[in-house]
């Protein structure tokens, strides 16, 4: 059984650029959630994908988008990067979507810096 | 709206002293509450959830719907408990508090 892995671990982008972050979910999991964690704050829910469809979204603008693939891995895409997008981006995998109480397993995160 | 408040950014106690990390929540539905922990250089992981009513690493947390609280307690702190602790509420999404750093001094 493999855990949740995220790539890359660190990334530096210029304001206005686009970025794609990747997450491989834990074996047997069909749900992936993405979180943004700014310095000194708790993780903030961006959105969740369950069986390849978005089934929950937080208060983030449409330039934050995602995908989930048939193998349940996922991508987070951010367009038109802003300085405030600099944060740690966490991915978590679980089973069953939001309506099922199962443990979410987190990746180590991708540290995005926008300059 | 879902909201989680952890009023203390830092809690510093001596080894062997009792610990209480505070968490208050706001949610109109039936809440599911969790505590997550992040040890130094490790990833965020689930510590306990209210529905299981179990004690993990000596920690317990009781959901008090009247006071809308889910405080995390341990009677005798150990140095290895030093970490960042997040309270989280699951309604239609998982919402985290800002976190409390627990430092256990020897």
C-alpha cells in the first residue's frame, strides 16, 4: 500500500503564470481533496473530486481548477497566478466522497512561491 | 456557514502537566469533529474523531453541542506530544481551524 504523494515538492512561479500540481492518491481511495495552507493558518478547502467529478468546492475563484483521472490521481491547476497564491498546497485522499466518514490521508504538500 | 475557532496559537506546558487544546465550532447541521496533528517534518494525520469516542496516545475529546466545543485533553503531557494540532469540522466540506502549537517542556 502506497501513501499519498505530491509533486513537485517546491515550485517558484512568476505572477500571471499558470501552474499544475499533482497528487497520487493512496491505493484503494477514490476521493481527492485539495487544500491551500497559507503561512500561520490552517488548511483551507479548495475542492474535492470523487470518482472523477468535482463534488464540493470552497471559496476559491474559478482560476483554481482540477481534474481527477481514472486511476484517481489528481491535478490542481491555477491560472493567472497572484502573489497571494503563495502557500503550501495539500492533497488528501480518502474513500467515498464527502458524505462518508472516512479518514483522509494527506500528502507532504507542494510549496508554491509566486514572485 | 462552517467555522472552527482555535483561540490559542501556542500552548506551552511542562512535562506531566495536563493539556487542554480548545476548539469551538459553528455549524447549523449535525457536526462531525476531528483533531489532526502534524509532528515536526511529518505530514498532517488524523489523531481522533468524535464519533469513535476513542483515546489515542492518551488524548480524548468530547463533543459538547451545548457549548459547541470539541476540546482536546490529555491528563499528563509528554515531550513527544509537541506538535501542531488542528481541529476540523466536516459538514459539506472539511474546515480546519488555524491550529495550536503545543510545546511540552522538560
